[in-house]
C-alpha cells in the first residue's frame, strides 16, 4: 500500500494560491498521506508560472487603481490563456477577504471602482506573501533541493509601490544540478521519449527537445530553459518508488509515470462538494 505522495505543481498551487475552500481541501488531501514530499522543482514551476501571474495581477490593480481597467488588461492576454485563467481565479480568491466591506465612502461609480481595486490589491498581496511564506510547509518534507535555483520570492518595492518577482531562473550557461544523474539513465529517458513520440503538442515538443539534450548530447549544458521544458517528466523521473504523484493533471502525468513504473493519484477540486 502506498502511503506517501509526491506533490505536483498543480496541487501546490491549489494549496497556496486558490480560494480558502480550495486551499483547505488541497492541504487535507496532502495530509491524508503518512508522508508527503515536495520537490523544489514544483516551487520553481510555481514561481515562474502561477505566482508570477498573481504578481502581475497585483501590479495591474495597484497601477491602474481600477478594477474595470484590470479586467481589460486580463482580457488583452488572449495569447496567454494561463495568465487569464489564473488572474480570474486570483480575483476570486482575493474577493473573499473584501466581500461585505464598507464602500459607503464611494459616491460615484469611479470611486467605487477605485476602492474595489485597492481592497482587492491588498487582499491579493496578502495571499502572495502568505503563499511564499508557506511554500515549504505544505508537506512533511521538502526534497531535491536545486543548487542552481535561486528560490527568491516576490518583494514589495516601496519606491515604485509594486511587487517585484525575485529571480525564478537558474543562472545562464550553468549546467543543471540534477542533469548529471539523469544522463546516466538512458533507458528511462528513452522510455519517456517513446511516450510522447508523434505528439505535436507544443509542451511535448519542448519536453522532447529537453530529453534529447540529456540523452544524445551529454556534453551540452542542460540550462534553465531545458530544465523548465522537462515539466511533468521531471516528476516521473524523480518520484520515489514507494510514492504516488499527486496531481490534478493525470492526463499528462499518467503515461509518463507509467512508463517508469510509477503511479499517479488524481486530486480533483469539486466546487459542489462540502469539503
């Protein structure tokens, strides 16, 4: 019986950045396991993805001081659907803390719009800061530290009155800290390549290139872009034998994990549940 979970980035984001009910349910799902493991790679993915989008949204609210203009900025990101989705979910999470607050001082629609933006920005900043503070507290253990990953969180620039993301990328022209061990696993790399053979999805094209770099060009540096492009393959390659990958994205993780003899457990948020 598997009683250990290996946390994917999707569940980490659920546990840190979503609405209160979603955060609570995700954390309960993790705590249901006797042992829970969080690879630092998941923190790296969250920093470059969801957390950066939350910071972007905060800055739009703070800079425009208008909820209406912020919605316009969100809508303009048509070529970045992940940012659009994350921003809308972020507004939902931030709105929990401001629902019912007094807007009596607002005498015009413009003033109401400004006050809503300011209150949402404050709530969002709190969510961002708490998420970064708690990122290593969700699981019973944090594993696989990445020597090349700076792990720097967002900070508030007092002069500009904006949030600034810390470094999310590993240094340029530096070989990834875990690449050396993966290069020795030629058979596993070949198994993962077989899973995505023939796929034309952009993320699989990027993953294929990263796996080929490890397998076929061992003397070439495996840099930050390669590392990020591994994506879900990282979890299949590093999940311990006695653990299951806990993720809300079983479609992508499942085949990769199965190819290396690992299991995947689906975490699913049900908006109609009482949990």
